[in-house]
């Protein structure tokens, strides 16, 4: 077989290409991307060079210098441990409530569990119900948890309850949407076979659809729990309690050592969530 550099007609070697044949296309799309991106940068007033101005560098440098060493005072660590536990509790309670909403909504939105769709086009009533459920999921996830927290702080007052409810509503929309997409995109042969042979929707879900997608569903759920921990920290800045509220107080006091300690705790929590996810995926594999 002739080498790619060999020209059989000429009986000799072809010179290697001096230029990437896709070079012009890459340059064109790069320039087109810059042309489209530039108005967006202008609109957002993106000026990263302001970070290098002396008036910005000095206070930032002093604040970052306070990060070292982290505050390891016994009383402060006890406070951080208590607020960390509260943050994890807020995230876990919020995610649990979100699951109670997301799972039934996801099952209503899944097309593969529709009996009327087995013969072709879904019936009008089930199709309308599924569309309403999908719209509800859009409404829930389109409102950021920070906005929900501000609303619930007005209703129930300052404290973890507002954070739990805010996470529950936003994450119910996110989990319901992704659960439905995962279940609809998986292998559906076993599910449809059970439905065609008289099985109920719940039985088809438990014995066919869920086992096939359990690993992916679990991985995404743990990832959302990790996101909920980060969200609970952000919600603390609006009075929803937890480690974020303590971090807000430390930042207002320009206490970098305390902020560094709490950031290290957040890194540990994310690492823990990643390990839990890997362990669960391995157990379900």
C-alpha cells in the first residue's frame, strides 16, 4: 500500500503540506467570534485592566495577605464547625424537599412511561398534562434561589428556613427537568415491554427504567447536593443562616484569616461530595 506522501502517478514523494488545510476556516471563525463577543464585552463594561490599578491592587493585596495563616483559634473553629453543620443541614433539607417535588413531576413529564404513546402519538390529555408539568419545572428553575430566599426572608424572617425553602423550589425544577431527560434518553425497550404486557407505570419505572439509569441519576443528585451546599453559603449573605452568613460578617470586617478558614472548609465539603458520588457510582455499577 502506497504511503500518504507517495504519488504513484509521479513515481516519487509528494512534498508535505506547508499549511493546515483548515487554517483559513479556523481564522475566519475566530475572527467572527471576536466580532460577536466585542459588543457583549462593551455592554457588560468588562475592564479587567482596572484590577491592575494601584488603587485596586493595594487593598486587594492587603486583604489576600491576611489569608495567611488561616485562623485556627479553638473558639473560632468551634463556631465554624457549628455553622458548617448548619450549612450542610440547610443543603440536605432543601434537596430532600426538592426531591419530594422533583420525582413525581419528573415521572409525569417522562414520555416513555406514557401508555397512550405506545401505539404512536400520545393522547391529548396526557400530552397536555406533561406539557403543563414541564412549564411548571421551567417556572421553578427560572427563579434563582437567591430571589426565593429574599422572598422567604420577608415571609418567615431571617434564618435557615428561608434557605431551605429557596433551595427546595429552585432545585425541584432543576432535578425534575434533568431526571426526565435522563429517563427519556435511556434505553426504553424493557420499559415499553413491561407496559405492553399489562404492567403499571410505577412497576415499569421501578423494575426497568430506574435500574438502567440509577448510576446517572445518583451522580447528578449528589452533584446537586454539592451545588446546594454552595448555594446555602451564598444564601447566608442575605440572612438565610449557615456558614455564608458568618463569612459575610468576616468579609465586612476585612478578616482574611477567618475567610481563608471557611474557604478551606468549603473545599473540604466539595471534596467530600465528590468522594461520596464516586463511591455511590461504584456501588451501582
